[in-house]
C-alpha cells in the first residue's frame, strides 16, 4: 500500500463506520488495498474478474455515508453499460435498509444521512458538461479507458465538496485497452503527464496510485462464480433482445428518415386547410360588415386584397411545409443515430461520419435536439405569423 498526503486518515477503510458494512460487503485483499489507499486519484486496473466494479460502488457508499450532506457520482460511458454493471450491483447487493430512497428516473440514491450517490453516463464526449457547476466528494468511473483525457480532466474540476474538513478524491476501475488506454497508462503506470494534459507543471505522481488486479485475487466460490456468470448472461441476453428489436427500427429510419408521401399529403392538407379557414373567416367578416353598414365602398378592393394575401400565404405555407419536412427528416435521422450509438457504445459523430452524414449536420444535431420545436409546433407558429401579418382592416 502506498501512503500519500492527499487524503486524511478519516477517509480510510479502517475508520468511521466502514466496519459496519462488512456483513454486506467483505472486500478481498486487492479490494481492501484499493479502499485503504489515500491517493487523490486511484486506479483499480488489470484483469477482469477481481471485483473492481463492486469496489468502486462500495467506495462511493462508504464516502457518502461518512460525510453527511455530500454528493458522490458513479459513471459509465453508455447507459446499457451502466445498467448492466454499477446499477445491477446496486440493486442486487445494497439492501433497502441502508438508504432513504432511490429515484429510478434520475438514478439517484439518497442515503440516511442526506448524502447522495448519482449513477450517470457520458455517451458523447461533451456529455460530461451536464455536471458543470456540480460538486462531488467522490467521483468513480468504471471502465476508465472508455473515457477521453478531456472528459477526465473536466471531471477533476467537479471533484470538490463544500462540507467542512471533507477531502475530495476520484477513482477509476478498468481493463486494459480502448480509446483511453494511452493516457490512463501514462498517468498511473508511467507516472508522466500524457499528451494534451492541461497544466503539465501541476502533475504530481504521488497523487496517483495504481492497484493492479489479477483474476486470482477474486476468491469467489464456485457457487458465487456461477451466480455471477448467470447474472451477466441474463443482462447480456436482455441487451441482445433489446438490440434485436431496436436495430431494424433505427436502420429503417436512417434509410428512410422523411415522412411518407401520404403523411406529407395529410400534413399539407391540414396546414392549407387551416390557412383557408382563416381567410374564409376574414371574407365572412367583410361580408358581415357590408350587410351591417350597407356601404359597399371599398368592398371590391378588400375582396381582391384578401385573395391576393391568401395566395401569398398559401405559397409561403407550402415553402414552410417543405422546410419542416426536411427538418423532421433530419431530426429523425439524428434520433436513430443516437439510438444506434447507444446500442453499441460508439460516439454518434464517429458513427455518423461512417454512415456518410455530412459533418455540418452532425455539428448542429445538439442544437436541433434541444430546440424542442417539432414539425407541428413549427406549423402552428407559421400559421400564427401568417395571420398576424394581415392588415388589421381585414378583421
């Protein structure tokens, strides 16, 4: 075990109330070494099987329960990965009596002392910015090599806690390989700041502790191994079933993102019908005024102006419909692309470029998805703008 000055004795596994959890979680030697480490940044890495994910989950539980009113964060790269690992361990291994509540939609645990643990994922590179402004006593990242150096360094800026005398820290668990292998190895194994590391002069190798995991470190019984394998097989089967169901749908949308001709005709008829009804109402108002005042002066000119404005509005509405059809096709294509990237854990920009989607469209997908303006809301605003632009004398 490596001693570091980055964390205080109060944060070690031997202190506080961690002994009380032994009946729920009795760590193996390597897991205990991970919990004992006082380094600010710990990495539990190596072979698959020695309980790295479980250790990461319980480290978040320990720290949340030791520092009342604190927030902790556990991350995977994609939601399916989060569901089949950290969330699966939480639901299976953490008894209900240990926490106050669990918000299923937010994946947020509230512990008995008011602290929280949030389960999250960062499918796209910029998804880490959803945590901008947040403060976490502990951040644990499962399969750290699936993340980029940019994501890691941003998350270090969120690793702080306003609770007095608390000591913030982070940890990762990972197998070798994947997109982040080089920078992770550089920080924890080579003890060098990797290429692209912000403020290389501030890198301190003493803040990084690598706990090397080996398959033989996991002393599971045959029964426990069988149970774990059965659980993993169950989740794999569920994910495959979901993928088999969704994949054809996503592919169909990508191949034919536009509305069908019948749907376009129905929408066009609806929009033009609404426009015609608006002008018919104006025409009826003019006739009613003529009958009421018995003054036909200017009535012919008014009727001609209505007809002219109606023609202009119909042409403009047809153009707006075509723009809305194009926008709808784009949004459907982006939604299918995001769905595919979620199924396979691939960045949607990379997947989009592979499928030949222009980079200009990919760069605007986030803004399009946040706008919240679907086809029919655009249609409504278009009709409103058209009616609002008519002369007041016509009403």
